[in-house]
C-alpha cells in the first residue's frame, strides 16, 4: 500500500512546487486514481468487458485570494509543471474576489480508521468474473430467463497534499454488483433486480442475489394494471436509496444552499419530517456495510454529520469555502472537481437509521397497497423546497392485500413530496431493521445505506 | 513517444497478445468551465486528459482497455487487458470488419474559445449581471432576487484512430456554449429562469462566436423579471390542453422520447443494467406508427453546429444521416456497425465513447426534428386555449421510454391565438411517447429551426457522458396532460 501512496505523494509534491514557482501563494494538489474492471451482461450473455487504468492530478492555485483549477492525466514532471503553471497563471489573471479563497489547514485530528481493502477484489479480472457468472447464466437459460447486469470491481485512491501542510491518503476496493432477471423480450415483461455496493466481491453474494432475482421474477409474471391514486407502499432498500440520492443532493448540497433552493435552508432546529426519520452522512460507514471514504477532496477527515435527527434538521455538509460562506464549520465533504461539479460539498454516504421491523412486519401493516423493489429515473427538481420528486416503478412491484404479497403490477409513475411522505411513516416499526448499501449511478464513490420503509398514501399520478 | 509510434506500438502489442483485429484511439481532451455567481467567478476549471483506448477482437468478442499510462509498459499492459477482456466474451454475432479508410475532420472555428482572454469573459458575464440588476423589478424585489448564475463552456477533443487493417483517422471537435440564469426565492419557493436553455445552456460545435451571438446582456432583464414574477404566479391547473414547446424544451423531449428509444443496443436489451430497454423493438421497424405524418426525425452526424457532429465515430465509420421516423413511421435506429449488421443495415455512425476511458457504445449524434412551416407566432395564432412552455426543470421517463413527465421553468398562457401575458410556475406535462408525437399538430418552419446542444447525456454502466445535438423548431401538441401534484 505504501508504494502507490509514496509515488502519488511525490507527484503531488512536484505539482505543489511547480505551482509555487509559477507564482501561486498557495497550492493544493489532489490525486485521483482508479484501476477498475467491468463486465456487463445483457440478454443472457456477457456483452462488454473492459479495464480502465486512470490517474489524474487536480491542482488548485491561489493568487491574491483568487483560485483557479487545472487538471491533467499526464503525471510526468513536464505534465505536472504545465498543469500547475496553468492553474497559477489563470489565478493571477482573476480579479481579487470579495470572498477570498483560502485552503484549509491540516485537520487537528486524523481521519478515522476504516477497513476498506480486499486483496481478492483488487485482483479480480474479467476471466475470473466470467467463471463466477457462468453457472448463474446457465441457470437463467435453463429457466428460459435473461440475465442482465454489471459486475464492476477495482481500486480507487485519493490523495491530497497542500502547501499548508495537508497530507491525506486513502485507497480502497469496491464491488458494484447489479443483477436483473428478465422474461424475454427483456424489459417488456416480468423482471427483478438486486444490487449491492460493498468493499469486497463475494461469489456467495452474487449467487444469492441471482437466486433472489430468479425467484422474484417468477412471482412477477403476468402483471396487472393499477390505476393512479394513493397507495400505502413498502419500499425495498433499493427504492429508498433511489429517493435518498436526490434527497441528499437537493437538501444538503452546498450549491442548494448557495442558490436558496434547499428545503433545509433556514430551518435548522425545525421539524421538517417524521419523528422516526434520522439521517446522517458518515464516510466511515459506521453502520457496517458499504464502501467507506474517510477523507474528502481537500484532504479533510470526513465527519459524521447528523442531517436530520428524529425529524429535526440538525446540520448540513460543507467544504471549507461553503462553510465560511454560510457561517458554519467545515465537515470534510468537499466533492472536488469532476465533469458535473466545479466543487462544493455534497453528501456522499447517507445513512438512514434502521427501525425495528422485518420486511414481513412492514408488509403486515398494509391492508391494500404496493410493495416496490426499485424506482426508475427519479428526479427531484420539480419543487425542491418541498422535495417533490417523480419517478416510476421498475422491475418487480406487487399488490399487497392484508399484509400478503399478491399479483405483480405494471409500472406506474409517482409524484410525491418526500418530506411529507416521510412524515407519514408511522414510527420506527414503519422502518426496516436490516440495512443495505447501494452505490450511485455515476460510479462516483457515493454509497447510501438504508432500510426498507412503510409509507402510507404514496401518490401515483399516471400510468404507462 | 510520438503519437504515431504510440499507436503503432498499441496495435502491435494487441495483435501480439492474441487479438485478430484491433482499434486504437489516442484521445486528448481539454475542457474549460467557468461558473459565475452574481458576476463573480465561482469556478475556473481547465481540465486536460490524454489517454489510449484499445478495442481488441478475439473470436467475435470485443474487449476494451483504457489507460493514461502512455509509456511502453503502460501500453502493453492495456493491450493485454483488452485481449483478456475480449476472451471473456463470446460475442453475440459474427463480426464483419470494415474496409480501411483514411481521413481528417476539424470543427470550423472562427474564434478559438480557449484563446479568448479571461478578462473578456468576465466582462461579458458582468454586463449581463448588471443588466439584470438594473431592472425595476429587481430594484423593488429586495432579497427575493437571489442573483444571477452563468456558465461558459469550451471543450476540445482531438482523436487519432487507427486499426490493425489500416484505417487511419484524425479529428478535432470543438464545442462552445453559455448559460445565464436569474434566481428568485421566498421562504417557501425557488424559481429560476434560464437562457438560452437550462442546465449547461446551449453548447454548439463552433468557436466563441456562438457565445457572443447569444447577446446575454440583452436577454438578462427578461430573465430577472420572469423569475421574480414566477414567485407570485399560480401553478398550471391540471387537465388536458394544447401545448407548444419551444426549442429549449422540445430538444429534451426529442432526446428522451426519440433519441434514447431509437438506440439499437437498448432495443436489443443490452442496456438493461442501468438505462433500460425500448418500446421500439426491432420487429416494429418499418411498421410502427411513431407519430403524426408531419413528424420526420433523423440522426444526422453532419449537421452544422451540432454538438453531435463529427467526421468519424469511434469505430471509424464516416458520419452519416439516418432517418429514424419518416412521415410518422418508425424506420431506423441509432447504431454502430455490429448492432446494425444484426438487422442487415448499415451503421448509423453512432458508436461513440466519452473519451479514452470508456468503450464506444451506441450514442445519439444529432437527433433532429425536421422543420414544417411558419413561425412561432403562426403556431400560437392557431391555438385557442393552450400553453407555451420553455426551459426544462425536471425530466423523467420510464425504462421503455413510453411514460414521460417533464417540468419546465415557465408556461405562457395562450388564449384566442395570442399570449395573454399571464404566466404559470412549475408547469408539469406528461404523456406516452407515441400518443404525444401522434398529436403533433404543427411544426414551425426553417426560419425558426435551431440547433440545441446537450453536454451531459448519460448512458452506459458506469455512465459515460456525451455531448449530443437536437435541431428543431417550436412545435404544437394537442390533448396533453398537465399537472401532477402530489
């Protein structure tokens, strides 16, 4: 582990030195590395196999309080010098801002220790994965079913050094596994989906998920239409994660506060949803499963932040600049620069606190409603101040009558104010006791841990 | 190592590792993104990456590897990874290899966006912000006017592409674009008005001249006025009405309900793992009525200014124009070589990769709605009771691309063939793709036809981001569902 870190730190230090030579008052350099292997499955066979080896250094140079960022994948001395020079020269051309940018100093306490590495997962290649998948594919074919999915594994690393003395490093493995079992033509008839995002790949997990999807797909045959309207619903953890992904971004991202569209803005200390809802962001993944990331893109330790405690807004996540702007303390949640983001802070490791019920106990509270395993294409931008979201059912969803799962139903669209929906959860016995880790769709390291939920009167607004 | 030597080494190493055919792409990208908050520069990012992508064919299975390591050891390791990956795939159908070609392509650029001084860019956005703040509505609004947001984008992708059979291509694609928005807030509401389009704005294949042509300062006052007025506006009543979409929203309607379902890999069920399938199954080709007879849609990788325009796609197929919907009938797919061959058709030159770190998959190019006749005012003149919607705010569509629901920033009321001046906030409309396009009652003409560029089309798993284009003129749709309040 020390060789990749030492090599990365040496290159980061080259970038820092080059930035100073180019005239920057202060410089921060961030290393992002990935060595990842992917298999995709479609319509019962492996359709794509790839391995990507990528490393990038992002340099933030500050001159007179103005900051500019440049990045490069050319990690040679010349490449890093050019990158640092670009950032420094660009910063020097900018007017002095009214809010001068300051790099954060080293944290007073080191990041928490996490168990983030699995040797076997780091080494898993396409051929071995294909061998794991072979019996699963064969079992599906025997049943006349198609398998689809992704099996993405590898190593991600993040290192940060700055001229203020920040020095942080993390490397960890991941396994992003998603399996769908489908009647053919795939996507048009019954289907079932399971996903798991964890630090290690395990054959027994893959086999168990595939067994679950095959069994559930059989139960999902011959779906019936249901009319739009309000239904009591039990949401499986995958569906809950779909909602929380947007919930975190529109409520607790720093850009949402900058723009004034966060539903949490100006409401700290106020009850905004149900008293049984406690939501934290914890990069150490203190709840157990998942893919931890103990530092942020400024090299700060990720703090465990209570966003909502028993329905009351208690805080948000911040990088150093956002914290200063909004008069808060930084929490170690800088996202860094990527294709979508020019920086800021965002929740990356949401954890919804578990309740007390088994899935059967949640279903037992439903007299007539729906059991939903997954949502599709959720969007939370309609009315962000109310957390109004829309999306559709996807894969297996079932009628529930008198606590028992019945006929499968065809996809239907929901449009619902999620703060109000969460307020209708009847209590901790409306929340599942078991937690599952799920990754975000952009493979960006986001990891949400959540239980199943029982929500009365969930609004469905149009059918397919 | 020179680019030629690097490409030669990659081809030789891939063949030596056991591939019967190899494609290698050396990709250099530069992206500048400047974001502004109240005229102050909030983010100044200059991203550059350079790497090698290798697609290896073993039997009839393709494997892919991408690497930033461009030394000999890095290239050989990538070649071996690509071949190992290919060996794990059986291949769905026999692969037919293309005849070798050579060629070059470069975006026509009048003013290099990377060469425009940062001071000029700051001045342009500063002028727009000032114009916003000088309106009487903003002066009266106090803290309800949250401020302006702006973004300037420039992207250049330079690609060298070679195959083991002798194809040798070189292209340089440059995109430029901008967005300006006004934000208004109250304790319970957030409203935004964007120009020329929401999110990244309009990004076209050209130089900075397209940014100057937008006249951001000239359009700024209207944005501020409307954002503030939306705080007081009512929500569109639920019901069924006539809808006119301007290009800023119609381009996304085309994207989601025409572009994605006509991707042939989706139709074959090969994108199920993330994005889903398509209601446009291959057996429906040339028989399914997709829309009204006036509806004609093409996938055209040659459209001037199109964000999805290029000389060659990422498996070396020269850019083409492929009909998708002709006179309302579904007649074609977006495709690459292998998928198209399964239907006995030529490639639609639509196999594209985000960069060297993604394997090429079927993507949109420019999916364009061909023009009808008349102006936007002519369309409005034909509507007795309807709404004109502009600028997307929310988007969602099911995994077969049938049931969609969109929200826009603003709806302008139309009564008796005229705009009444009344506006509505958070307008939500919904429908099913074939019925919606079947109810297309009018499309404005060539004088109202524009290109709209979208930078952030996501597809693949893990997601690859792609810039695509949609040419369209405003269009009218009857009997559309409005309102979806929870």
